[in-house]
C-alpha cells in the first residue's frame, strides 16, 4: 500500500516495517531405500513420473506431469522445459543420464503400446490410460503409509535432488540451473546437510590432515645438530686418547684395520 502511494506521489517516504523471520523451511528428503519403498506401492501409471522426479528434483504437477514427447530429445539427450513453463518463467533442460534415459525409453514403449491399442496419439509422457495425470494425492498418501514414512510430501524430491547433486560434487551454479533455483539463498534452503554428508566431510578432512603431516621427517634442527656434533667430537677425541700415538701409527699403515695374526700392544 505504501509503495503504491509512493509511486502515485501521495506518500513522501515509506515507513520502515521490519519483516518477520520465516521459519517454514521443511527438512524432509528421501534416502534411496525410502524412495524405493514408496515406489513399490505406487500405481504403475505413477511410477515412471516419480522415478524421473527423484532424479531431476523438478516440481511434480507443473514441471513433470506437464511434459510431452516433444520435450524429450532422445537423439541429443535432453529433457526440456520451455520458457514460461517454470515458476521463474525461465526455460530449463536436463541431460538424459543413463538412468533417466532408461526410464523415459520404457515409458515411450508403454505409450506406443497404448497408442496401438486405442488408435489414438498420446502426447503426454506420463499418462493414465492415455490421459494427462492431474491428481495423485490419494495414491501418494497411501503409498507413503504402506512404506512406513507417512510424513513425506512430493516437494521433498527437490531437497533430495539438491542433496544428491551436492554429494556428487556438482558445482553450485550448475546444480541451481539443473534443479531450477534462481537465487543461491533459495538453493541453500534446499541444500540439506545430513549425518552421512557430515561424516564424509570429516573423513575428507582427516585425509587432508594425514597428507599435511606426511612421513616422519629426517630433518634435524640446527641446535640439535650442533649438540650432536659436539658430542661426536668429544667421543672421537676420547677414542684417540685411548688408542695412543704408537697404536695410531700402526693403524694408519694398515689402512685403519687390524691384520690377522697381528698382536696387540
């Protein structure tokens, strides 16, 4: 209201209004075993869609279930979202990884079989009896309950995909483009660090410490070298005194060795 008044010239200066801190960030994500358990209880019509969602982290209703076969480029290896189809109106594309390609190829075979049976062209990648899937809430809730994780929601796949990209070491700027986050502040809300990632980080830190320490050093400090040198000198001097001048003369003639059969002084 104040912004509109300022724009209309009726408000000279907008008052400062402190914004309340939001604490609505969710922390849910899927481990692979949890996702497989949910997938096993989903209807066949929905399984391919959620397999793709697990990989991409795209929004299910607006970005996954709206895909048509014209958006899948098997030859070049891309799955596309056109400009204006995303939340931020920017286009997006995701490379067809081997797992993603396998899911889409199976879905394509299933679609072709349905087209041959009905004689109708099916433009949708994910469909229920040839029709676009618009609702799946009941099937989703039922599958999660049977899998023993009733609190999960489809939006958890976005956090899961971001975490998987972080684990894989994908640069943050690239990961943001792949999942569809415009700002890094939003991306960080989804970049959940779990216990497994913390342990992995600690292990990498220990490897760094081990590398920095290296093998035991053979370098002797200057003070120790002087001390050792003076001690060696005193020992050598003491030995010379014990041998005596006459004995040293005999040793020098024999090259410093005692000859066999040679008597001692």
